[in-house]
């Protein structure tokens, strides 16, 4: 192998794309990247790789019915490494690994019916083809390095855990988007709006609208605004009743190990519903509401029977 060709091979390996075979001094013309050999797969992800030229690409798992691979994704890394002259050489197909049993499987790739790649991999599932209605945010301590923690959240659409920011978010409902309003944490102080209840207010760069998620364990989090951090206060879901604080409006209260402060974030389409551990038995979710004389509790946010209504469909907007 010439020195130049050897350098190109090493460079390609450094890209992490790998090489199927290198024979007679020639570089491989295709590679299956995902799933990698003996890798662990779960949830929904891509079968992917690259091939310098292709006809009709298909794949099978354990010799089952063939499925089509889309071909033509731009792969400048492969072109720049010199493996392929062309740019649009990537292939891929989205696959739900939950459709297969737990354990070892084999995937084979074909070009016009001729096999050009294969590998073994291991599937792990949660025992169902598509897990719905689950929620959980968890903290990975000392990851990816010592002294650094990472938050992960169960993502229903990908059937897997996704990394989420440990920074601040604004909380906005589908109902409030059109009004440009975000959840304001407020403060139980004399003269405060709505006597200190949380409420939807015009979105602005203010500390009372910047929220962070504080993991509690078992998938629950506390919701704390930047404004409330110094006071050691977290969002209390409350329960609507004449005898409740603020008659049941949600409010900021000293953080503690309380079921009314332990929140889960449940997926609902492209949004989320927010539910406390205390409200689970009542099937109640946080209602954003709209400030007004005729609104429930004057427009304060409150816990209401969970329903597919725009005032309960929240989104987290990273800041």
C-alpha cells in the first residue's frame, strides 16, 4: 500500500466511519455504520451508513422480509476522506427496534439483491412495541466527567432517553403562545399580582419567568424559577378548595420533600402536561389560565382535571 493511500485509510478510520475491507491496496466502497458490530440498540433509530454507488438498497433482520434503504444523503466527511468521489452517498432507514425480541440479531444489507454488508447486534426493549404515557427526568451524576451532572428525559417519540439542558426554560402553553405569555413564578408578598399566585404574563427577560428542573429521583422534578432560587422556593401545585392557600392557585413555597412539589412532565403530541405526585390520584394537570375578572381564581394557574385543552399543553423553551 502506498504511503498516501495508507494515510487516507487512517484518516477515514479517524472519522469513525470505519472500513469494511481493504484489499489489494484499495479503499472500501461502502460501510454500515449503525448498528455497529455487537452494539446495543433500543428505541427508534437509524440503520445508516454510506456506499459510493448504489442501485436499490434493502436490508433484512434475521432473514425476514426486506425493507428499503433511502439513498443519497450528503456525506462530505466521506468525500473529504477520499473514500468516494461523489457527495450524496449516505443511506438510511428509520427502524423501531422494539419490534424485535430482546437479544442477539443479524442485519444484512443488499444492493440490487447482492449482499454488501452484515453485522450482529443486541436489542434491548421495555417489553412493548411503543411505550406511551411514560415520563421521567433523571440525573446522571459525574457524567460525562467527574464533577459534571447530566439530565436525561424519557422521549416518547424516539422511545429512548434524550439529554436535556440543565439551564433555564420559559414555560408556555399552547393557549398562551398567541398572546406571547409565559408562566410567572410571582411571590407571596403584600401587593403582589393575584396575591402571589403564579400566572401567565407577557413573556419578558425577567427572573420570575426563567425556570429550571431540579431532579428529585423516581423521575420527578421540582420547578424553580431564577427569582425563587435565592428564597429556596419551588412551584406548589396545590388543590382547588376554599380552605387551600390562595383557594387552590399554584404558588411558590419553601422547597421540601412534598408531593405537591414533585412534578412529572408527560408527553402530549408536540407539547407536555405537568402533573404533581399529589395530583396523580385526582388526575389533575397544571392549567395555565388567563388573567381576567371572569377567569377561574382571577386567572391564576391551578390544577384542573387533565384534558386535551390548550391551557394544559405546555412547552419548555430553552433560554
